[in-house]
C-alpha cells in the first residue's frame, strides 16, 4: 500500500468478550475493519501479543499512526488500569485524558471510563460507553436520555454535554443466566417473537420488586396462565421493563425522547416499551458513533 494511503489511525473497541477494530485513513474513511471474540476474557493478560495478532488482519499502519483503545482494556484486568474520570467531565474533554500504554510498540492510548456518584452516595461506572456517547455528541446529538443495551445496559442522561445521571442494569447478563440455569431455564423455551407476551412482562415489572416478578414468570407457566412458548418473551419484557420503571422513578416522569445506541433489533424492543410510555425512541448505529468518536479523538493525540 502507498504510504500516503496507509491508515492514519487504528481504533479498537476492546470489551470483555469481543473486540472490534477499524483502520482509518487521514480523511476518516474506513480502510479496513475486523471483529473477533478476543476480548479481555480470551486474551487473559496477553494484550501486547493479541494486538500484534490483530494488526495482521489489516493493512500496515503509517509509521506515525497511533492506536486508540476503549472499553475493558483499561480496567483493572486490562492492559493498563486507567482511573475513571469524574462524570462531570465534559465529553468534549475526554481526549485530554487519554492514557498512554508504555509497553506498546507504537503510540497507543486508552480512553478512560467514567464514574458517577449520585446524590444519595450511589456509585456507577462505565468503560467504553463514554466513547460512544462522545461519538453521539460529535454527530450533533444533544442532551437527554441515552440507552446503550448490552450485557450491562447503561442509561445515561446528558446535560450540557456532561453525564448528569447514570444507571446500569444487568439485563443481558440476567437474561442469559436465567434462561440457561436455575428454575426459569426449564420454562423459558425458545419461541417466536410474541409482542403481547413481551408487553405483559413490561407491565408486570412495574407491579413488584424484580425478584418477585421473576418468580411470577415461573408461577404463571406452571399454573397454566402463561404458555411456556411465551415465557422467554415475557422474561425479556420483565427485565427491560424493570429498567424503564426505574428510570421513570429516577426522573420523576417519562422522558419525551430516548436515544438507543445499539443494534436495530434491540432498538426495536426499546421503542416498543417507549410507545407504552408515550416516549419517542430514536436509534443510532453503534458503529457510526464509534467512528465519529475516533474522529473526535484523533486531533488531540
């Protein structure tokens, strides 16, 4: 490849289970990209070797091209533990706090996560999602509530370009655990999408504590009031609905608009719940916001 066309930046979203990488040109164009399952758990501390293996999947970087990494690579179990930024730090200033990786063979930096402390002393954190929020901000998205679904779903309220509220829900992890083991696993069979069962779960999530509502899922099946083929959708509604009901409690009323950063499939589920609360749900593609974030970070390196 001509040196003038060589990638000017390698951006990596390095999570717990997965890793995604983009080789960007000087104008921000995507020259190559790669995704694999070499997240933190698979790498087991061999980050330098894992990075070298990743480089083989794309074109050779320009001699002065930096590498920018976000996600769990900056955690205590990551390549280098990077202290959390206070959530009051403006998203536009994240680039000023990139942490260098001394052991890397070329200039490499890790984006710090953020820590939010609530009025009552509650604490919440995120690593990786702050980069996506920066990308959304760079794309011109304004203040309001954002949802970043995943293993640990993040609800973030931005105000003045800062994180004004943050709440994490173990939705994806709980759904996986409950459908694979324990008393609910035997009744949450694979089935077709069932909007009515999903909506029933959302409503049930607002009537009692989550642990009680979860047992109620099993009780309805064994009593014959809920077909087992619908239980999986009902459970999904319970878990996602619990997020919404808690956010309503935190904010005092239903937000007029929520922006989901994630897959179209998950965005559709959140839009379904939003309609139940007269809330408009918009969607942003996770890849697009990640690329926008890399463009915002590059001038500061």
